[in-house]
C-alpha cells in the first residue's frame, strides 16, 4: 500500500489511522475532515491533510476508510467508488435507505469493493455464538435477550457529550443508530426481524434531542421472540446476550468476550478471553477488507446487510410514529 485515506477526525478515525500505520507503516496516510476544513489541532498518524474528496482521488489512494458522521457517508464514499477506490464505511452505513441504496447502486455499477465496519462480528465470542446457534446446540430457539448500556458522558471524556455526534439528530445520533452494532449482529446470528413493539425515550438526565434508550420487541422468521434494550444511561458499561432454546441456553458477555452454555444438569464455559485486545477486531476488519479488495475469501459486511439494518431502524421509528 502506497497511499491510504481516512475521512473524518473523530475517535474511530483516530483509531483507524493508528491501526493503518501499524498494518502499513510505509504507506502515506491522507487525512480529511468531514467538512474539508483544515484542522487546527495536531493530528496523530497523519502524513497529508486533504481538503476534498477530489484531492484524495487525485492522490491515487489504494483504499479509503469513511469515518465521517453517518449522514455524510454516501456523499464521501460515492465519488471514491466511481473512481474505482475501494471504501470501508464505518457503521451505520447511512441514516436513510435512500443513501444506502445509492451506495449499493454505485457499487454494482462500478464494481468497486465496498464493506461496512461492524467490527463486533470479528469478536471471537461472537463467531462462537453464531456457530452454536446455527448448529442448534440449544435446540429450537424461543427467546433472545440482548442488552447494551453505557453512560454517554463517559464515551468521550474530553468533549461535551451534548455536542457529539451521538447527541445530534442531524449527525445521525440516538441509540438506534449509534448502537446499531446490536441490530447488525443480532440479524447476522438470527436472521431478519419483524418489529412488534417499540419504545423510544429521551431521559431528563441527559437532556438530549435524540432517544437515549430504546426497548425493542421483535420476532424472527422462525417465530423466536427477540428483546433488545439499548441505552446511553448505564454508569457501568454492560453488553450481554442470553439465548433460550428447547435444550438449554447460551449466555454471552461481549465485554468479557465470554460464552457459557447452560443445560439442565451442567454449565460449560465454551469460550473465555477477557484479556483479549479489543483492537484486534478493528485490525482484522481492515485485513479482511484487504482480502475482499484482492478477491480472496472474506467475511466483510456487505452494503446489502448494512442497508437491512438501516431499514430496520427506519421501520422501528415509523412504528413509534404510527403508535
């Protein structure tokens, strides 16, 4: 790799720049802010600051990571796709199905590799859980309980949380979009969902213009009932799942990277690696995307899968409106 670009200057963009320097130390790293402004603050792991997507194209980058706010993903990615530059787009792929479809159409027309950054699929415990569900280890699935909560002011301690992407409607904020990892991996493991009941709330505590907690009741194509809770409120980070079947249940702790199988007369630790470096997810996601670029077998998340998640979010918001 000679030239690589990262668009966006937020926390996830900083992580990507650091990782790209680890993976491709000889590459020239091109950085661009979401607006194209020249940042006054010093940037780590940056070799050149571009002012536009056109400049990035002229610099002939081998691939780009789009880590700008979600409403701008399509406008940043589509010119690169048209120029034949592969793009890895951070989640969520967009905030509208129209933008998601425009990306799908551009990929199909120009045959440029594109993937979406749902890194939790690269968590070893996630792959273990999916395999167990697919193999029917717990028999017929009846229920799934999926919960994530983390206090938003703790996400970016150096910034006013009310001014971050997570808190702004126009930047794609709110728990449904910001915590869409849960919606992605849940469908990856269980298949598509049909919403049955949706509650979106904004607490007085955080005073946001977007929802800071959501409770979702859905069913799978096979009739399993799925409960998903998302919030910006829990002071101690919590990310767990429980799958209940006819032959037992699976308990999955994503923070501890741990999977436990519980049956009538036994409890078995299937996987446990609490000290596993979570940054490995991001490194593997990028190297997997390189395999996609090179036409090799890969597990990269497709635009079609990411559009399904956006469509589910849109459907849930419309569900609330109808209520």
